C-alpha cells in the first residue's frame, strides 16, 4: 500500500513525523506500507513556485491514500489567491474528487475537564459531522475578482463568490450521511441525520433540503431532521449529545466542525477523512498549521495519529491496525499524558515528541 505523505506548513511536519513513527512501527510489525514524501502549501511555493506542484499532485493521485499535515502561513497572505498555501488542499480535494469529509467529534472521558463546557453536557459525546467538500461557495462560479499581482483589490468596487450546488452533489453526500447513520445505529447510536441548511434565506439551501429529503425515502430506518445553521451552532453548545450524524455543505461544515471540535476539549484531538467515490482518501487533522507554535515542539500530534488510524480503516482495509492505534491513544490519555492544549490549569504537559513516544510505547 502506497501512502503519499504531505507534511506541509507550520506544525505540519512536526505532527506528521509522530504519525509516521506510529505507521513505521506497524510496518515493522508486518503491515505492507510504502511511504513517499512531497512538498505542499507554502513550503512547496517556496521551493517550486506553486503550492500544489504537478509532482505532488501526481504522487497523491497515484497513491492508495494521502496523509496530510496542514497548510497555511501568514507570510503568503498577500499572494494572489491561486498561489496561496490553502489552494493546495482545495486543489487536492477537487482534483481527487474528495467530496465526503468525515469529521468525528468524540470526547474521550479522560478529557472531560478540558472541554470549555460542563462535563455533564459533553461527557459521552460521539457525533459525526459529514461535510460536503468540493462544492458550495468554496468552488462557485463566477467568482470575482482580485487580479492585481500583489493580491490587492486596486480600488475595485466589489467582490463576490457564488454559492451553488448541483443535485448529484447533494445526493451523493446525503447517501454518505444516511449510510454512516445506519452503520452507527448498528453500534448503538440513535440512527438520526440532522441536515443543516439556511433554507429560510438561500435558494441553494432550499434545494439542498429538498434533495436530502428525497434521498431519505431510501432510508426508512433512519430519522431525518432539518435544522437552520444558526440554530445548529447554538444547539451544538447547548445540547451537543442530541446530535448523531450532521450533514451539511462545505461552508457551514467548515464552521460547525471547528465548533464541534472544541466541544471535545481541543481541536488538537480531531482527525478527519476526505473520501472520493472510490473510497480512496486524504487524511488530515481537522486543525490548521498553527504558525504561532510551529517549530517549538508544542503541538498535539494526536489528531494526526488518529487520522492515520482512519486511513488504515477507510482506505487501507486494516480495521485491526486502526483499533490498535486508537487504543494506544486512549491508553496514553488514561496514563495522564497531556500536551499543553489539553492539560488542565496547573497540570504538567509534554511536547509533541514525548506524546509520540508514549503512543508508540502504548502500541505494545
Ligand atoms: C479546513 C480548513 C480549510 C477549509 C482551509 C485551510 C482551506 O479550514 O479543512 O477546515 O476551509 O476547508
Ligand atoms: Mg476549517
């Protein structure tokens, strides 16, 4: 199994290095994994003049799975949009057809104190956000316009981005959500999908709501509810455990998944999988490149390690190996090890590498 490894910017290389140690350990124990590294994001722009160089894209397209760190660096904020680091991840999602983004928000009981919400509101939280990833206002046309070379608007009177969704785009993400709810129901969850929209204002999301309702007819065993995005943002902090599977568009999903991540104590804990129609995928932590702490050995590598576990499960057909990694992470938390983002006030914390050491040791 060939894995393209794209560490990227900021804390990306540090956290990916720890996930690599975990995967290398599984390889030593007999799993057939091959790794190839490539530059992506601001790092790639500096070395090759483009955030997603052709060689990086080709490597990702040819791999069985992609392990991705993070992209983004304020040093490149003034570049024209097409050359900014974020275009690398957006380009990979689009070119690889990674339309289904799974962002589970699970609260590890050991971290109940790290959440900003009361433990009774969040304890036992286990929800899944299914975010559509290749449509919506992120990829709308027309799009206008900032064309001065330094990225300035040069006195232009307006700017715009177009929100759009096609019927097949909504249908396929709705199927992913209903199927996920079915699998989760078999494991004891509620069997409910909450479709989040803004149908009271936007045509795009009235259409979304109608199409999701149509697809639901094929899933009589699953309950469907609709919720406006503003209310969903509120319910997520009021009573997050009432959710099971949440399905929504690219933009709302971006925002709500950050909110859901924080319920679990730290966005440093949240993995994600981005899958295409063939089930091939890209795996990345839900958090970004955190330039403020980059290079200081402080970042929490657990979201990336848990993303590697999702990769083993969804793209590489290795559920036992995935479970082994997830169990090692739980064991380490149980032992009391904390990076700064999940430590309680006054509690000692460890750095990125020490956390990686502990997970590798806990693999047994
Ligand atoms: C995410 C990130 C990206 C997004 C950025 C880096 C383009 O925030 O994966 O949630 O907006 O999708
Ligand atoms: Mg985001």
